[in-house]
C-alpha cells in the first residue's frame, strides 16, 4: 500500500526535473512513445502538443472517477492530472474499459496530453489493464484558501484539504453544475459542483466553518474547488439542536422519537448536543402519524419545528378517485374549507351543464379562500394525474386562482403547500385541466383550490379526478399543448397539423402548425424516420413537451408514420417586426419590406450568409433578428450574398429567451418587396373600425377568404367569401386588437381591427 504525504508532494515543487527520455513504439507501432517516470515529469511537457504519446512508467493512484467522458483523477508523489477519455460521446465507454475502485494503483498509462479550458488533461490511447495495487492511502495536501488561490496550478487535479472555510451565502440546496463562493474571512474563492449526482447534491448548503477536501479543477470561466462526496466536508464546530414537534393545529407532540444523523434519542427527548456543523438527515416517528423526514444544515444553535400529520381514517388509497360536487354541502365529505377573509367556496347548479359544481363566490373585499381535498396516498410505481374542469369567465379582471399541493400538513396556516398551477387567462366554457402528479409519487398529499385577492370572482370547479395516466393524453390541437405539462407525459394531437419547415439534419427538427398555433419538433434521438415534404399533413402524432430557452418543443415518442394529406396550403401570417412576440413562436410568417442593418455593431463581417450567425433587420415598425441554425450546409442560402436591398421575408419564428427571431427556410423565402401601391391597389375598405358586433369588407377584387387572427398568431375565424363584399360578426371576440387577413387570388392584405365593447 502506497502512502502519499505532504512532504513528498512539496518536494515536487522544490526539485528541478532532469529526465533521461526513453523512446519506444506506441501500441499501433506508428510513432515513438516518450516514457516518463512519473506525473511530475509529464507536467513538465508541452501541453500544446497533443500528438506526442507518453507512457507513465510509474504507478499512479485513482482519487476520483465519473461516467462523464470516462474521466478519472490520478496522482502520485510528483503531480496530478485529469484523464479525459472521451471517444465520440460524453458518456461513451472510452478507451479505458477496465473497471477500477477508488484509490486503486494503475501502472503503464499511455496517451497524449492537452489543455482545455485551462485544465491539463491526459488522453489515453490504450487500456492499461488491471490495477497494480488497491486501497492506497492518499492524504490530501492541507492548504489555506490563500494558497489555493495564489498557487492554483500547483494543485490542479491533486486531492487537497482547504482549511477553515465557509460558504458566503449558505442558503438553498446544492445543485449540479453550480458555482458558490467560499471564504476564510480574508480571501474568497469559487466552489463548483462539477461532479454530477454525488451524495451531497440536493442537500442544504452548509454554513461552516469546514475543512473541505476536494479536487481543484478549471473551466474556461475560472478555477474551482470541487468536493467529491458529502464526507469531504469536515465540520470544525458543534452545536445544540432542539426539535419542536407539533401537530397540524399547533398542539405540542411530546412523545415522538427523533433520529438526527446517526443519533436516536428516546421518546420525548428533543435535544441533541454536540452536533457537528454540516448537513444532517433527520426522521421524526410517532405511531398513528406519518413519519417526517428531512435534512437540516447546521451552522449554529437552532430549534427545528416539525409538523406531524395524523393518519386519517378516511385517507384515499383507491384509484381512480373522483369528486363530482353533486352534494349541496360545501365542503364535501372529508374535504376542508379555510376562509381567511371575505367570500368563500359554495355550491351551485351551473346553467350551461345542469350539474352542480363548487365555485368561489363574489365579494368586493379581500379574500383568501382554500378548498382542501381529503388526505390522499399516491401510488409509488404509477404515474398519476389530477384532472378537473374549470370555468372563470372574468379571470382577466381579478387576481389569483391556483392549485396547490402539500406533502405535509393540509392546514394552509402551516405553509407547506406549493403551487402546481395558476389560472392566468379567462376560460369562457368548462375546460379540462390536467396536472401531472409524478413528482409526488408514493407521497401522502393534500391539494387545494385557492383564491386570493380583491373582488373575488366566480371560479367554478367540477369533476375532480385522480387517475393513472393513460398511454397518451389526447389534445385537439397545438394550442392545447401550450396549456399542458412539460415533462414525461405523452400527448397525442388528434387534429391534423401541417409541416412548414424541415431542418432534420440539425437535431431532427421541423416546424408544424394548425389553425390554432405552431410548435417546433425537436428529435435529436432520430425517432421520426419517415420522410416528409413541406405542407404534408400529420394526424395523431405523439410526443412529450420540453422547453429550451423559452421555446416550447414537441419531442416525438414514436415515428409519425405516413402523412395523412399532402400539398396543403399554409398561408404565412403577415406581421411586422414590432408585432413579433413569444406567443407567435414557430409560426410561419411574412414580414414586408425588410432591410438588413449592416450598421449594427454586431453584424457579421462576411458579406455572405453562414451558419450559427445573427443578422439584424429593420422594417418600418422596428428592429428584429434573423438567426441561422448551427449546422453546415443546412440551408441553401448559406454562402450566398446578404441582400443589400429590401425584401419581403417569409420564415418560421424561433424563440431564444425573450427574443423572437425570424428564420427564412430557403432562398425562395427572400421575396421582392410588395409595394404600398400594390397593397392599395387591392382597393378594399373595412368599416366600422373600431367594430362592436360586426364589420364589413368591400372592394373591387373578388374576395376568396377572410381570416381573423389574434396578436398571438392564432386563427380565430376563417370565412370563405367568393364575393367582393362580406359582413363578419365579431360579437364573440373580446375587446382588443386583431389582424384581419383578406385573401384574393394568390395575394393577401392585412388590416388591424379594433374591437370595442
């Protein structure tokens, strides 16, 4: 067994290496292999030369390994380095297929060296084979935070113990890939959770002070210390922790049994002395109550309040479970009603269904009303859905309606509810809402319908169900996806959708839309193998939902199969750059009279279009951006000149955070501009404007269709005309601004319409 000490490590930096270089052949016999005795000699080599093959003849010891890029940290008495063993993918097996345990010794490592993001790396060219020793003792080098900062490259990849440090802002839990400040009171450095999924991820950030054992590592953005395991945090102080155990009604519970870390106290003994700083799990147990578990970050003497919830004799355990609110009494049996202000929940027979429902009744004063479900034990191994129908005609005029779920107390005063849905738009007719309960699998929960605010509105709730998720949840159209849950639930669009653009060489992406909205399909796994043409129709397509940079994406669950129609016509919606917003994402649009803003400071230098570039554009209303995808030769206008004269541009809209960007699909989308004279030559008039219940369109040309869109790009009306005159009823539209599109022949013209009640 080898033992690496502080003295042996410090000798590394005091010595001058004089190497007798030995050459042999690499495993393929194609080039010389430079033999070095140890990692100290290797670190003296030129890391910008990534072609020379080195063999480390001495034994090195493994101090950490992870599946990502098959990375391994190794060291010996003379130095340390990261093995980066990626072949083609970040989680491919790599060159080294031999399995090792922590602190195994490895001899004969052969590979090249490089530097990436200021991190020195060893890239293996062959598997060194079985470990040559095991269970070696590696004593971390003890250093101050000042030494860590001032001499970082001396310690990079070597196991160190940084003494007497604390986190600057110890709030929340550790998360993967995040950076946190640490300090010793004099200097500040950066701690990064570089190693994903280790046992301290998700635990509270400790207060300290601590000695932290870890591996110094670099990225392009900076230098970091990364702990490997929870045991790498060595607390330097101890504290007294007292538990205050109460029930849901704040009454004390005096006979619970509590375990904190590894110490279990007798029933009713709630004081724990000499608790070291750091994160510690706890459990609180009492017969007839649900066991409470948690994690606390100990950095000072503290009292921890724990609420025990009694097991209800009426707990729901059989599914599907439903509440139709047909009884006139509110709350229904086993439900609870909490009102902390004016108004509350009541029962009524609704005119449009003839069924009873509950609703939050009207009040002109402050309301804070909760209708709380019975106690519900969700299954461990099934994906469950909470479904209900709701109607709230006047939501836009009022304040806060939401569904919240608690995995603890069902009493809102205990503040253990979290929001899972907020009603943010008016719903004129009963509409079903589906909430995915997968995050609560195996837990005991309460859910609550909650209204808070002034002028409480009449929010109707009916037919609440908890049931197992089907193989696919059916939705009528694309617009319904924007109200659906992002996650692992599979949705099936039963209506027909139309392909407007394909760029499947890049992540298998293509764009679809219907009469309601549009969405981008993202298929990096290549699930869809059927070949399509633009404007093919697809029906009953299935997939899940994800969000990337504010753009909703439909991820296929299976191949979509043969198209259900071909050669469809999808008219681009005519918009201005000022009108583009996030609600139009993925839509096919036409922007007239667009000029490229060559004077923009960030405009690319090249006169030709290229991949992965932003091009800034202007029209008469404002500015915008074209963004080309990051894939060579993807679009046929790559390499062609950027227009210096105005164009009418067709394209799909791509969302990146708050910016809605236009993406022309091909050279055919760069059209010669339609002049104002041509638009006026259509000779149409529209009156009255503003309209109250109807408006008239009249002109010299024969009108084929009239379409009405909202500013989100959703088609609200589509009327065939075949005349030069028509009357359009708008009595179902709310007050607001709309786009009226008049289609005649192969042309169209747009007008803004104000509806005023």
